[in-house]
C-alpha cells in the first residue's frame, strides 16, 4: 500500500496543526488515555449540556495518526448528542478495523466522511490502536461521569 | 549433533558479514530485510535452529531422572550446556550457573530469594536512570514489602551513568547495586569493573544486567568480580525461554530456594524437605532442556566468530551509524559519547517515532519505536518516545545506509506541503 494513503494530506495537516488542542477549564467530563505500547498519551475534555456535547478538546502527545484522529474526533462530536457521537464511534471503529460497515443515519453521513482519511490504518494492524485511542478515551470520559477515568489500549 | 560450517578465515580484524549472514536463515527467507532490532531479540543462526531439532531427534529425554542411556545422554547435553555457559562467562565453577527463563526471571529470583532474605527495612538498593523496567519493578515490589529505599543514580551530560554521582550515592546503607551493563535505549556502556570496586569498597553487593552486553562484549565475571550477572539467551542468538543467572557460589549457598517442586530437593517427607545444592536448588521442575542446549550452541557460534571481533565490529558499526545520523538535518541522536555500543536511539523533527517505524517498514527496515521498556529513562531525557536501531553480528554498513535512505523518505513524506 502506498504510504500516501495512510498519511493523507488531512492527516498530516491535523497532525501538524491539531484543532481543539488544549485543556478545557470548564469541562464536565474528562478522561486520560494511554497506549503503553508506544507511550502515546491523550486527555479528552468534554462539556455536556443535557445530552448534547457543546465543547470537546484534547491534550497530549502522540504520532500523526493518533493526533489527527483526536483532532478530527473533537471536530465531529461537537454539537452532537451522546447517541450521535456513539453512532459515529461505532461507524469509525468498523472503518479502521476493516469490519463490516455500520451504516450511519443520513444526518451524520458528512461527519462519517470527514473521518474517512483515517480508514487507511486498517492495512496497518499495529496502528489501529493509534486511531482509536482518542475515541476509547472519549467513551471512558462519558461513562465515568464527571470523574477522571483512565483508559489503556494495548 | 550438527557442526557449524567452518568459519571462513578473515584477514586481520576484518569481518566477513556475508558469511555470517548466510548462517542466518531469516535473511534467506526474507530477502531485502534490513533487521535493526537485535536489541529486542537477535535472529538465530542455523547451528542453533538445526541443533535444537537434532537434539530432539537424537538425544532427548527428561534430565536428572532416567537410568537409561537416552536420559543419560540428554542429561550430559544439558549439563554440558551449563559448562559452556560457565566457560563463556569465565565463572569459577559450573554450580554458579543457574538456568532461568530469561533476565527478567533472573532478576526476580535475586530479588525474591537473596533480597527478601538479606535486605532489611531502611536498606538502600542503588539503581540507575538507565534501567529497563525488569531491573526496576522487582526492586519496587521488594521495597514495598520490606520498607527498602531505592536510590537512583542520575545520568551525566552525555546521557551515560554519572560515575561521580554513583560514588556519592553509595552509603553504608547501600546493600545492593543493580545496574545495566549496557543501556538498552542509548547503548551506553557503564564502567562495570570500576562500579564493582566502588560497591565492594562500601560493602555492597552488585548485580549487572548483561542483556545487551553479553551479545556485544567479552564478559568475564571473575575479572569483573560482580556478585550477580543476568542474561537472556534470545538476545545472544539463542532461543527464547532460556536465560542465565550467574552468582558467586558462596552467595548462592546462602540463598533459600525460590520456586519449589521437583528437581530442587534431596529428600521430601510430609514433615520436611531438604534442598539440593546450587544450582539445582534454584531450578525447580523440568528445565528448558532444549533451550539450554540451544543457548550453548549460540554461545559456541559467538566464540567461533570471536568475541573481540564481534565487539570491534559492533563498535565500528555503531560509530558509523551515529556519525551518519548526526550529520542528517532534522535528526537528533540521543546521548553522546564514544562509549555507546550496538544501539542508537534517535528522533526526527516533525515525524513521531511510531510513524517512522511504519514508514521504514515499507522499505523493509525493521526498527523499534516507543519507550523501550525504560519509561523512567525516557522521562529523564524528556522524550515520550524514540526510534531505535540496534545491531548484531549480521549487521553491516549497508543496513545503516538503508536506514538513512528510509529517514530521508520519511522526511520527504512528512515535510511535503499539504492542503488543510
Ligand atoms: C537491559 C535489559 N534488561 C532486561 C531485559 C529483559 O529481558 P527479557 O525480556 O529477555 O527477560 C532487556 C530486554 O529488552 C534489556 O534490554
């Protein structure tokens, strides 16, 4: 596989200039994520209003894939309900693991497409965890209520 | 028993890498492989691979038990392997060679048997900032159990062990020093013999973790005068699942058994058991018989190549790699100094080590990326991850050149202008 399919322009751009980067002081939820295999670390901050995500940010350090994935994730989950964010995660997960695609509701298709550039990792099994770290951490933040949670991918 | 094809004579100090490579089937099966991850585990020569299979075909039975001929042969091969290790490390006596699963198990054995018996609350164990997790965590667990204090020797400005600080941190409360002989992240060689003298002058015992040193340096435990030495077979061209704990006989004599079961006892009644002498006291259960034999074959292989020849080769190649990487724009080599052997860690501006490893893999260049099981060292260096290239007896300058080309390709891929 051509490396440019893995390292697409979007990935390099978000890797170099991550969006929504930095702590969120009035976060209602946050969690730390860690990939002990490579040392990647990410903290996801979310501010909920009812069941709507009004703000999502992240902090940490990692490879281009994990940074771009966190950056794109914070963009697409913003202004979504928790159920919508979960649908995006399920769809994204099958994209990067090469599993059977789970269809997205029409209203979320554009957001699903925005995550498409990360689908290249499915040809690199050792790198799937890099793409999913931010999402698993996001999920942990949501499930832990407002208490700090830690997630590990190995 | 398979014999090694005769080593082609080499002129002076020159090293016939092409001959060596032909002895490693992995290169035949994986044409174009640029293997730069020997510090994680070395590839295996034909004599080891075939020798293990041949042993199973011809001489295999359980050891130390049967009266029949086959078992006697198997026992002779197994104990012969122990003698090979003794000779290789120049231990004074064969009973000082304990077979374990690997360095990790050797370190745990020392911590749990010697440490738990002879260390008391308030005693200090001196470690260094260079250590692999396997020479940190067993001591932490013992600290928490016994109330010990762990003292960490810092790095000097070159990223090697700060010997002046080592001397300063040795106190009358230091009972054990446990230090790597060669750092697995940066390749720094510690001045082992000097550290042993300093430790002994203060009445402390000293353990050296020889995982990275044994495949690269002639090691003589009597000349070093260390109390304990551990190594992993798979890092010196032998099989996985086997390693060695060397300890001075008087120390082993005073150590209680660690794991218990068959083979380590002399008599057992339901009331009481008496234990074997070292080394059997520390080898409960059926040992890794073929592993020990494979390890001995690997050590024979290294001896045949010549251990000073191997050291000179690794030294020249490490210097070549460090020099080439150091002159590349955007590349930083971790740690300075000529004292590094066999391992080069580096970072590339703008490309995370994990991405480097993926990109290199596309051109068949296998390196390691991450924290290399030495997170405290990475914290000290202020790095989350590095890329690491490491060498073996089959590595040569063409491997380093392929690495340089792969780094340039990664820089081109990542430095390109992109549309946001
Ligand atoms: C310096 C050092 N010590 C200990 C170990 C642990 O060896 P093993 O995993 O074979 O027990 C390693 C392996 O990476 C090492 O490099």
